[in-house]
C-alpha cells in the first residue's frame, strides 16, 4: 500500500531493456567530455539507483579510485600554489643581487685598506 503523500513513482525504477540499448550513445557522450582544469576536482552527480544492476565490487573500486583521485587533485592543487618558476626566479635574482652588493662593498673596503696602508 502506498503511504499518504507518497507515490509509487518516488521509488527508483530499475532500468528496462530500452534504457540499456542507449549505453552506446551514453558512452560516446562520456568519452567526449573534457576536463577543463584537472587541478579542480568535480564530483560526478548521479542517481543512486543507477548502481542497481551492477555487481557490488565495481562500485567499490570506482568509489575508491574516485576518492584517491580527489585526494591527488587536492594535493596537486595545494602544491601548485606553493611555488612557481616566476617566484623562484624572482627570489634567486634578489639573492644574487644582494650577494653582488656585498661583494662590491667588500671589494671597496679592501681597496680603502690598501690605500691607507
């Protein structure tokens, strides 16, 4: 018996043969998708009843791989924020310039000492 306020259409329906024949079109659509920014993880949204006709081991592997990829993506995103070639170059140029100033000052000091002696 259907509870008041709920209809039988609220329940997920198992796929019928017509829906399974559309997998070729679905696979072509999925394979054609592009990932715009691989450092930005986007979770796939799907109705949970789509897992109904799949052996449980497959979702376990897929979900585990999804979690690994999410973690890897987050780590790479954080790592990409730490340093860039430009920031390292700027730092190195600043350090070389500072050392150059110190050496010039030291050379000037040596010349002054030689002239005074």
